[in-house]
C-alpha cells in the first residue's frame, strides 16, 4: 500500500522519497519496488536488516532516523503510515520534531489492539510500549487520516484529537486492473468447477475461515463440484489446512498461497462469489479492507459479516451482509449461486460504489489536497 501510494503521488507530478524498513520483504513487495515503470519522481530507499516480527519492526524503524533526517530536510511534508503494531508513525514524528516539518499520518488500520493471536508477556509489554509511542505521534501530527467517517469520530474521541486534526482518506482499488474483464474461462476449467468461492487475504483467526470450511462441507451435499480457493498465507494457515483435511475437503479446497499480484484479478473475477471478513472485531470497525474493494471491483458477488466494514462501503444493495455463522454463510452462497440475476444486480451496484468513491483517480487528488493544506498552514 505504501509503495502504491508513493507511486501514484509521483505520477501526479510530486517528487517523492520513500523510505522502507527492509524487514523481511516479500517477493511481491520486492517486485513492486523494483518494477521498471516506477516514475523518475519516486526514489525508493530500503534500510535496515532483513528480519521480521514486532521487535524487528521496532529496531528496523529506528534506522529510519539516520536515513530520514537528511530526506526530511529537503521535503515539504512527512507522510507516514500508521499501524498499531508498527513504530513507523513514532519515528516519523521524531523526524518531524527534529526537522520542523509538518507531519501527516495515514492509517490503514487505526484501532489499537491485536488480531486475536496468542502473545507472550514480553510481546504484550512491547506492544503496549509501541502503542503508547504511536499515540504520542498521532497527537502531535498536523493531520491524522483515517478510512471512514466512523473512524474519524472514533479517533477524535479516543485519541483526544481536535475536529480539524482528523480527515478521511479512503483505501483504494485500481478499477482498470480489477474488473470483470479479467474473468478467465480457462482458469475456471483448470479449477474444474462451475461453482467457485474465493477468499483473498491474510489467514488469521479473526477471518473465521474455519466457518467458511464448515459451510463448504454443508454446500457439498447440494453442490458436489463446489470449489473454495484461498489466496494468501498467515499464522492461522496450518490450523485451517488441518481443519480442511479433517473435514474431508481435500478435493474441494485449493490453497494457492502468495499469488502473484498480477494474477489476483483473474482469480477473483473468475469466481462466483468472494468472502470478506466473517468475524466482527474492534479492528474491523469503520474499515475499508482492500480485499473487499478488489472483490467489488472484480464483478464478483461479495459476502461479509455484519460490522466488518465501514457503513458506506458494504450495503444491502451491493453485497450480502450476514450474521457471523456458518449457517447464514451457506444461505448467502446458495442465494448467489442459484440467482444469477440477483447476483448481477449486486455486482453492478458494487462496481459503481468503488468507481465513484474508492478508485485511485478519486483517492489520490483528495490525499494531495490534504497534503497541500498542511504545507500552507
């Protein structure tokens, strides 16, 4: 996301210097920072050791200070990304303090907390320290950008921010890359099914993929050729694979792992329905998950549980919103697979939603306006 935002800003004739902690970069990330079509106005610097984990994030971000001071001094504004488990926003705030540059923090996931994974006591203590440092950073930022109106109000109330210190900056989707035109009948033939359900994203417990597997077992009794494709990896992947095996879903579930980003649009557009978040949590409040935007842009009917996205993103006219349980998920999938006309109405409305509110061509000008406003004050 950070690289994409920087690239789009550079395409908009802005000179951008991007500093990225070199923390266990994935192949997709490396290809994104090395691809030949990066504009000349964008300079990408990776700093630090190739290590991973919360402690590594904390240590790696320290190195931004050494690289960042020189860069910040020749910049008009510092734009930083915020996540509750990273210390990027804290070190960016230190940079802003040392260089007297205005700071804008953009949050992709602003609710503090964990994703429900087990934590050791040292990890909890470090997490608490990181969140405290980031809170200090948010409070001293000139502007804090969040995904939705719900999160703007939450941030003002929880972080004690003034009204004009918080604004909305949506997540985005490339509606030219993600569209129904990417549908591939050859891919559907390879998957050997006329009824394809897709999930794309990080595999963690709060995604409730175990409920999706249980729903698939029930659906097999009426749709024998149903195929569930899961794109992505994560800490809960071994458990989910074990559950799939125990449920006898070996031929009905295909774990694709980290798929080349250029192939994801074809996988999504070739599915009949795609599954969003299936378990509500504090982290989902007011969110605009990129995976949901990609589903909606791809012309695939989207299913998600209540309170797992911003109220202006998922509505009853562009998606099916369910109670978070396997039975309701089964009913929703059956409804989509058995009613092509209703499904077409959902996907048409969903496509209109992302085109008018979440396309890059709308998000970037809004972000530029926020940055220009900060540099003028």
